[in-house]
C-alpha cells in the first residue's frame, strides 16, 4: 500500500497502471467506513500476490485529485488500467464483494514454483528451440493467451508472417476483448499496409516530405509509424505517434494512442516470475515511453 499525492500521482498511479492494475482508495482519517475498508483492501492486496497495486489518497489533503475523479463521498475506490479509470465502487464493501469487483477486471493469478521444486534445467534459447517450445505450449493448452501471444510475436519477429497469421487465426475474434491480441493485429495490419502501399525504397522519404510540408498531416505520420512498425523500429514508431498525440490526444477515435500501447505490448519482454507480493521490474525502454505517454495524456 502506498500513500499518493499530486507529486507522485503520475509515477505511482498513471505510469504504474500501464503495467499492473492500480486500485485507488480515496479516504480520510475521520471517516469510520474508511477505517473498516482499509484493512480489507490491504488483506486482499496481499492475498492477490501482485495482481494489482493498492494506493491510498487522503481526500482532505489531496482535494485536487479528489476533484479530478469527481469524488463526492468516501470511501470511494477507483480502478486504473492502462492510464485510465475503468471502474469503481463507493462504501465499505465486505471482503467477498471487493474480490468480486476485482475479479471482473484482473487477469487470473499464475502459480509460482514452490521452494521444494527442483531447479529448472538449462534452457536452449536458440530461435529454433524457442519456436518449438512455444508451439508445444500452444498445442498443450490452446487457451493459453500468453503462449499464443509469444508464439505469434516470435514468428513475426522472425519474418514468418504467413505462419504468424495461421497461429493467430484461432483467436482473431478475441481482439476486441484481449488487448495483447489486438496489439498483434495492429502489428500485422502495419505489415500488410507496407506490403501493399509503402514497400518501395523511397517510402520513408515520401512520408518525411509530407510531414515537413505539414506537421499536422497526421495521416502521413501514422503511415510512417506503421512503416516503422513493419521494420520492428519500435521507438522510432513511438516517437511519430507521440507527435500526433501531443497535437491531438484523441485523433481518429484514439487510433494513435491505441497503436502506441500496442507497440509497448510488443516491445515488452515476458515478465519473469517473482515472489508473492512483488512486482516484476519494467523494461527500461518500455517504462520510459509509458511515462512519456502519461505526460502527454495528462498535460
């Protein structure tokens, strides 16, 4: 549990919610129901083993934050994911109801190895061995979204676009409900766009000429970002999308922002398993660009 103020809100809430859901507890020292809810939230946070992060905001001391979220009574809890509030509740709910609320939004917890298990054998990290292991994981459990994401990602990074589309086909209908599948679809769409429209050698110069003539030519910037995505030039693509977002945060129904988040999903390496209650460290490049997105969205 972390106490949040205006000074650390962006880092502890907005940026953190790009990696793990953040539950904000708006409370005050004089509030009786707040004193009942607080220990329940802390108990649930410990029980959920890092599946979400709990922060507390003193609504008396941080009235600016309370006003920003439209807090009218306390305790009020707001769940943040990907830099945005997604749900909330008011009042001192019992533990079971708090868990029901969280379980609607949180991914299921993963089983961590026990101390008694034998050390894992040395892993062959060659591309061939990784591909074989990913195929085996998907075959053993076709519903394992993480394994399928990593399989399709690996195939795209290796340039096996057709094989990636075959591996992706069973879950293509889930792009609306599984964010990382949506991210893969946006990457594949960028590859298809380049194959059809921007595969010539001078494509990059063409985009640059349009942007130089009109810095608000967002279509040209977005097409350049997709061109860079198709070449796996992630940070350069993010820079182009940031230029759009700095001028129009909701351009084309959040197309630039959603594509930016998709690239972050693709860039991020698989999370290592850690002990209960700990959060895996962020990739430095991903963390940097998450903070830049937060700064732009909140400005």
